[in-house]
C-alpha cells in the first residue's frame, strides 16, 4: 500500500524546560496508507489530538520527523506548511470552528481563498457539496442559526471543498446525538468509498467499532500502546 504519511519517533513538548513542561506526544512512529480509515483511540489527555495536529502539519514536532509523500515537512517554513495543509488535508474540528457571522456557503468556500479558481467554479463546488450533504436549502443562512447537526455538515463540506487526499477528524461525534453520529458515520463511509484517507481521533465506540475502520491505534500518556 502507498504510504502517504510517515511519523518517525515524533515527540511534542509544551513549555520545555519549565516547571509545567508536558509531553503530549512521546516517541511515536506510525504510517498512514492511501485509502485507509485509521482511528487514534484513547481517553482525554492520551495525546491523540496532539498527534492528529502533528500529522496535519498544524503543529511541529519537538523531536522526530513527519514525512508526507516522503518529504520531511517538520522544519519547513510556515508558508510551505500552509500550502501543504490547503492542498493535502481537510480538517473536521471538534468545535466546528465555523465563522458565525457569515453564511453557510461563505464558510464552505473559505479554504479556497486565495485561489486562481473563478468564483463561479468555487460556488458550483460548494453547491455540489451542500446538495450531497443535505444542506443546500441552508446555504444563505448564517451559521449561528443552524442546529448542531447542520453545523457539522457545514464543517464537513468545508473540509472537502479543496478535494483533499486526507480527511482529519478530531472527536467528530463529541457534540452529536446518536442519530447524528450515525449520519456522520455514513458520510465517512461514502468518503472511504471515494478513496479518501481518513484519520479520526476519538474515544467514542460508536466510531471505532464501525466496519469502515481499517486500523485502531490506541494511545496512552502520549505513546502508542
């Protein structure tokens, strides 16, 4: 299988050298292959969200390497990391991280700016995603007026607008009831069928017990068990 992401002996330190120094990720090595659904499983504080952040180039390892398509990105300038995040990854955040004062469609289109694509192309892509996720009738609503499930679908559409190779989801069912969580699983199932690589940080058995999951990586105290 093609390896997209390789983590080699990566550690992350916060407040290094201070009394409150912590290591949320310690000496972790793993590979993520194209088309896999991988779950980072563990309780709060186990390091799974911090590891997801390293995988997605949202933070840098204090030690070790992060290789994407064989290229070590850990020490690249921020402008290059920004470009990698925009081209390779789609992010579904636990708190959604939507902008409340703008519309559904505007939120979804945000990752495409700045871009060489025409506004018409961006609008058409956003509408295609909104139709597939059942929120096209909400496209002109401001996000603050949506239900939690609708906001989750907006967040998913925003994550997919740039047609990413890899979708990263941090506790995606944390704010959803059982029905909405099952709806999310079906969306992830469809994405897997389209060939997307998906990495999910979760402690929810409703997610990690699904048959779409190829591998479970269990974490404790910043390490892989």
